[in-house]
C-alpha cells in the first residue's frame, strides 16, 4: 500500500511536469523563470523533495496558472 505522503508527491510531480510541458519548457528554463535551481525542479518532478508553500506559489506564477490549486489537482 502506498504511503499517503508519497501519493501526494507523485500527483504533484505529475501536475508540475504536465504544466511545464504544456508551455514547452525545459526544467532549466522553468527554474530560470522562477528563480529556482534546475535541480529543485528535477527533485520535485522525481518525488525526491516536497515543495514548500512558497515554492508552489512561485511555480504557479512561473507556469502562468490561473490559480495555485492547478498544481494540486487530484490531491485530496
């Protein structure tokens, strides 16, 4: 059985990658737009790190999302 935290990380990672690819951005390009390091994006997309609230907001802005919740879709 999956750990609840792992499933949350997995869904966030899928959402982040989907929105990044929608804009045809590399991890490096998104990191530059957001003022983050490329490895931060990589770690988030590979479920190796959980994002802080501030990071979620920064990513949502960088991904031009209408609201932050779009990065949290499917997480209950």
